[in-house]
C-alpha cells in the first residue's frame, strides 16, 4: 500500500535544570555559588532523504521525541545537551499542524532540512545570579519545558506535468511508452493506486510527468480515493487531460472532461486555471463513420484555448507532437518548484495569555525591575530569542500582554534593567 499521508506527534527535549551549589574547599571559608547550567533539550529536525518515496516509516510508529538536556552540576559543570531527533521524509512532503491544517514546512525546493521544534533551553545555575547585593543566591532556573505538537505529513509529488482523467483511459500506458517508468497496467478501474513518476527526455531537455490515479465524480469530496490523489497534482504546472476518444466504455469524452475539471475546481479553484492539453486517446479504436469524436472535442475546447492531440498510447501515434507541445508550454512558465508558504509557527503556539505574571521593582538591585510568573516562563520556553523573528515576537508579546504598560506604571526609566528569570535587558522606548 502506497503511504502518502501520516499523522504523528513530535516532542522536543526539555532543557536541563540549573544547579544550586556552593564552592566547598579546604581553607576556603565561604566559597561562592558554583551551580552549573542545564543542557539544552534536543531539537526535532525534518530532513529530506532523496532515496525515500513514501511515508511508510510513519505508518506504525506515531510518536517521536528528542532527548532532554542533562541537569547542571556543582563546580560549574554544564549539563550535556540532549540529542536531536532527525526524521527523514521524501522530497515533496508538506508538514501541517494537525489541529488547524496550516502549513508548517514544505520539504521541497531548497528546503532540505528544517528544525521544526526547538528543544527547551537549559536553566541557569545559581552562579549566574550572584550580584553585589545578593552573594549567596539559593535559586537556579529550571530548564524550559519540552514542546509537543501533533502534525500531519502529506506527500505531494514533485512533477512538472500531471496526467489526469477517468480510470482506464490509458494514462499508465502513455507513461510507460514515453518515460522510464514501469507502472503496473491492467484493464481494471483503479489499477493504479499510487502516483507513478517518469522522466520524458526530449533531445536532452526533458520534464517530469506524473500519472495521477484515475479520478471519479465526487473525488473532491473524498469519494473513492479522491483526496489521496488530488493532492499530488497541486505542484504540477501543466496538466495533460486524457480521455477515451473512442468511448470504449460508453462514456462521452466531452462530458468526462467537464466532470474532471469540475472536480479539480471543487478541490482547488487554482488547479482548474492551470494550462491544460487534451490527449484524445484510443484513436486506433475509432471506427469510420459520420461522427468524428476527435473533431467534436476540438470544436468544443480549442476555441477556449485548449489544444487537442489525437493519440494512441498503445501504438505511439501522435505522442511526439503532444510531448513537444507540452515542452514548449513549460518553457513559457516559471521553472521553480511550487512551494507552499509557511502558515503556522510553532514558536508562537501554546502560550496562554491568561496566565498570571507580576511586575515589581527589585528591593536588592537598584534600577532593576523583576517580571515573573508562569506566563513569562512559558513564553520564554517557546520562543527562540536568538532568531530575528523570535525576538520580534518577544517584543510584540511584551506590548500586547500589557507588560510594558505595567513597567512604566511602576516607574521604569530608560536605561533601567528588566530581569525575567535568566534574561536581562535594558529598557528603552
């Protein structure tokens, strides 16, 4: 069974706790604090493996966790960082937040490796909190919590051209003739249960073509295996719409084209707007008569700008003209792979705005204000302040949560120090 979708839970590593201890040595009457920092928790990293073609590795195992960081120790010993977990996926995998369906990462194009969840930062040992007025700090910072997220993985194949049409119109036969692909072919509906990729080579200038399994009416609503198949044409630039021009199964080819286009439109309006070429197949099975089905198809669609090519996938008739036209069409379109933009940012999720916090002027340190509470600690645990986006989010959080207003109400002045657990910064408007 072709696995092109999976739902898994990922969890980064918790940061190790800072340590509380004091230097104890012979002839040293009052050693200072020497508690070490905790290690950083491991990250959850997704990486493209070009040798993988399915998401089968995620069919039976559904939870993946990085290792936690080790706690700090005495004598300023830093805890070891937790080991990252690297999850390998095929190129073209789109990672989404399971709850909202929003895109977190698209593992295609230049994005071959991405840190999806960062491990919790290690807590600071008490050696970091010694000041002129507090020389024996008995406090160490706990490690930042792990982050857990349920995500869906969807493999959307990367191909320039998609072959679409009803079942049993000859798509697999065409692919086997014009590419190096070797799809299983039989005269049954839904013989193809997974997308087949092949490379068309035209004098050294080729393109990738995907045989998308046959669609049926209602596919956009999930009837049959509709959603499983439609996702694979979201990246294609051009579609070859294949029909049985000879009506060997009694269906009208013009009606078939309209029905499939309606399924594309219902699934994704933008898909229906992409360039199409009609391949009128099985012309070798058309018997001479008054009605020429290929001409009927041309009369219906060529005035709308859709080129029609009569072909026989079995004999190869008309394939050269079809493929060279598709190549010319591709040359007029952008060459970059379609990449889905990020819509969901894990560092911003799971921060409860209703958690309490306190803003107080320090009684021990002059011109210093202390901001504490689970709301603050949780925000710091989920935010990477080393990144520009993380720092902008941090500033926005301070403003939107009312912390800046409360600091000003408490009398803070420019140049004063704001301390949030292990983080300290100067205040400027």
